[in-house]
């Protein structure tokens, strides 16, 4: 076979392999590529998966927004302890978190009480830091105030309420409203 015919056959085989989704090295020979294409056409067990077989369906922008909102609004049961010395007398704090995709969430969270908050607010609470100052001595023995960042809140994630606990809570709330 002449070199020109081999080159034409190689280009034809490469085009066919591309259409079939067969991966190959750019310097592959005619015989090797012919075997791969033939194996694929005969339905043989190719080691390469078909591109359409495993490709996940692309989610639309609206589906993406809905999924992110659902994730952000999922409730997490937590108990927060404030580690910020400037807020030692506070009973709780109002947290606001959000973005352009999920919107804005705002919730008052009392300290040292079991409470449910949205995941987006929980994530913000976890990331918050505050600055505290410590007095240290420098190399000359003078007292110097040095600042350092610490986590502002200690957050204990609690397991979700059981069905029995939910019923008991609903009953207590109904009794508090005078409905029971």
C-alpha cells in the first residue's frame, strides 16, 4: 500500500473514531486504529465508555437556583456558645446571610440554647472570627498588646429531632397558645 493511501485511510479512520467516541493517541498507526474502530462497530467490549452513556444531564439555571435554595434553607439543630469577650453579656444575636442565588436569610439565635437555623446561617456562624488582645512582653521586657483572631462562636451540631420529640414539642407549643 502506498504511503498516500495509508495517510488517507488513517484520516478516514480518525474521523470515524471521533464520531464513535473512541479515544486514541495522535500518533496511532493505521492497523491499531482499524482494530479499535472494528471492535467498536462490532459491539465488542471497548474499554472506553460511550460519551453519551455516562454524561449527566445538564441542569438548567432555574434547577440550579432551586437546588441551591433548598440546600441553603435546610434546617440544622445547633447550640451556640459565644467566645467573644465583648459579647459576654449578650443573650443572642441576629444573623443575616445570603447571596444573589439563594436570597437573604435573617434569624435571631439565642446563645446556649438548642435552636434550629438554616444551613446558610450555620455556615456563616462557623466562619465568623473575632479579635482578642493579649498582653505579652517584647524582647526588651516591655508589655505589649498583641491581637489574634479566634473563632467567635463554639457551635455544637445536634442530631435532628425524632418523631416523638417533634410530637411532644408540637403539644407543648399548642398548650402554650391555649389550644390544647
